C-alpha cells in the first residue's frame, strides 16, 4: 500500500503544519509590505535603498538565512517564519510598488482635489487599484514560500519537509520523498489558483 | 464678501526664476462663470489649484465667501469645491454611480438620498441612469467620461466649481455639445465657476468675465464684450482676435449688449439672454422695427436690442 494511504493522519497533520507556516509567514509579510511599500512609494530615494537591501537578502540561500537567524530566535519555527517573511518581502514589495506606480498621477490628484484624506486615498483608491498586481505578488511569493518552508523541518518547524528529510535519511524510503514532493506541489498549486481567482475577482476594466 | 476673492496672490515655485503667478487680484462674483485665459505656462493651473489648496500661495490671500481659505480645514474646503480636470481622473475600479456617490457618502448622506442624487445628476448630464449607472469608466467614451467627471464634481452640491481645461482632450463636435451643456447647467444651477482654457472661442462663449493672464500677471479682467471692444493692450487684442467683428458676434451674447426694455414687448421677436449676437443680428435684419426683446429663463422680458447696440461707438 502506498505511504500516503497508510498514514493519512500523519500526512494530514504535516500538511496542516505546512499550511500554517506558509499562511502565518505570508500574512506577516503582507502586513509589513503593504504599509512599507505605501511609504516607499512616497519616498523614491529611500525606496531604492530598501529594495537593494531586500534584493541582497533574497540571494542568501534559504538554509544559510535560517542558520543566521537561529542565534537570535532559537532553533524553532520562529526562525523559519522570519526567514520566509524576509524572502517574500522582495516579491511583495516589488509588486505593491509596481501597482502603486501604475496609478495615474491625475487619479490621485482628482482624489486629493475632491477632499479625500491621505488615509481615504490609500484605502479607497490606491489599495483597490493596485490590488490585482498585489495579488499577483502574493501568488508568486506563495509558491516560493511553500517550497522554502520544507526546509523548516530541519529547524523544528515540522511541515511537509519532514517527509522529504526522513525519506533521504532512511534508505529505500523514496515513497516518503515522492509523497512529500507531490503534496508540496499540490499545496503550492492550490494556493496559487486561489490567488489567481482573487486576482480575477478584484480586477476591473481598464 | 461673497464669491472668490484673490488678494495680491503670488506663487513662486522653488528653483524657478520668475513667479508662476504674480500679484494677482480679482473677484469672482457668486453665481458667475469666470474664465482664466492665456497662453501655455502663464499660470492658469497654478492659480486654480491655489483655490482648493493643492498649492499654497507664497504671498497674498484667497477668500471664499469672506473666509480666508487658509483658516479652513483643507479636506472640508475641498469637499465644498467641485473639481474637474482635463484627464478626468475617474476611479477605474468604481462604477459610474460609485464615482458620483463618493463625496456624498463621505459627507455622510443617507443611502436613499445618495441614490436619488446619482440618478438626478446622470439625468442632468444626459446619461440614462438605467444604462450608465453600473458601467465602469473604461466602458465610456471620452466625452461621456468627462460628463461623469462633471456629475461627480457636482455631487456634493458645491457652490464653487473649478474646471481645468475640462474639454481640452475632447474632439471638436463633442466639445461643442459639452460647452452647450455647461451653459445650460450654469443657467440652471448658478454655481461660482472658475474655468481654465486656452481656447479663445470657448472663453468668449462661456464666460461672464474673463481674466487674461500673461507670464503670471493679470493683464485684464473684464466681460467678453469689454475685452473685444476695449482690449487693454496689443497682447489682449491679438489673443482674443478683437478686430474680427463677425466672429465676435458669434460668441457674444444678447445679455452682453442689451439695454433696458422700452418698447411694447408683445410686438417684438424674443431671444434668450444667452442667444448669440449673430442670431440676434439675423433677427434684427428681418424684423420690421429692428428691435428684439431679451427674456430670462422664465420668459420675462429683461432687455432689448436694436441695431444700434451692435455698432461700436
Ligand atoms: N509643480 C511645479 N513645480 C515647479 N514649477 C511649476 C510647477 N507647476 C507649474 N510650474 C511652472 O509654473 C508656470 C505656470 O504653470 P501652469 O501649469 O500654471 O501654466 P498653465 O497656464 O496652466 O499652462 P497650460 O496652459 O500649459 O496648462 C510654468 O512656467 C510651469 O513650468
Ligand atoms: Mg494648465
């Protein structure tokens, strides 16, 4: 009997763990990226510096980044989540900035001239106008984060990576590797379909 | 003091050699339409944007209905001023109705009142509410978009309208019909309007008074009639092509030249206050006594014109 039919409960638990890591990381990443990008959009010079910084972070191999974080955060899921958040920043920031840049100046001027406050413009005009591009960023980072989160198993965060690393450690257990790989793929695929659906849902005729 | 008062208003941009607006003073009477006219770069937009405080003057003061606009909260000030720009700036993620409803909802109007306001305005600008309410801006023609832009500016029922080359990007035929509509609307609503254009015909057609700007300074501020008959200098004379009499007659209106009525109105042919003088002349030439009566929108006779009024002294 194939592995995933023998231990559905284990697989279910690992998948949930994995989803938890991914969704927590993505939520935190968005909560940081949205206001940060909004701020950087108004300060173009600072924007280049910050994007440069995250660009460098992005080139650090994921295992190395997590190891760097362990002395500060401990050998646990915290390090993993922080690493995932850092990775997704580049993609998210770039997309949110692109989305905000794509809004014509005159649209913002009209909103200003009508008497919308800065907050109302951000919430009622800029966010919905940039939303399709933002969601595209979420879709791409979701796939990246699902993949990198597998490494979390090495750092005590559990998740589907457990199957992969067990499979490597135990001779002849390629079935575990296959199961892990396929489910990781399915999770990534479903999340990106969900984001794609939302992208369509929140797009508007241009 | 009602209306908009500019008191020695100047605007110096950083790093600019000369001020964009230089010591400009004039008054826009309540309910009148004033056109800011002048060549590109003369400071029209800058002057306009100081009224809703998108720019702040470097010197001088602007009063709205007697209140220094600097003493007003900026979003509150802007919500009582309708703002229309050439690029329209409709919000593409909102339907026509949502665009128009935005300011009323920020002003916390009740739902039913907002809905009926949206339909009322769409009807006013000649777009069928049933057909257009739920469309997105991208699903409208340029002229229709600008109509909606105008409706959106009127939505909160502001007393003041600022319009910056609203028809500058629209084809000639649509522009002409939009100009007619602005005149009708203005007859009906009597807003205090500041209207920027560098199209002289448009200025002469729409304006109660025209402010002519040159390199940031106000050169002349007067009615179309007085500008044409009494240009302050060569610059104004050339700008408005003051020497072409026939052209003047097509843009000047009955109310510009009418005198107090003295004839028995029954026997006279009647024209509206905003009928252009070319039509008036045509009527005069075909009336036996060479006098026409001018009526207001309710049909009451308010003046009369004979050939004499069309002749320059
Ligand atoms: N934000 C700005 N910063 C610096 N200079 C500006 C700015 N906006 C306008 N200017 C300058 O101020 C002067 C007046 O510009 P303004 O836009 O008011 O002219 P305008 O009469 O509206 O011209 P147009 O008919 O081309 O729209 C110009 O010399 C312009 O270059
Ligand atoms: Mg301009």
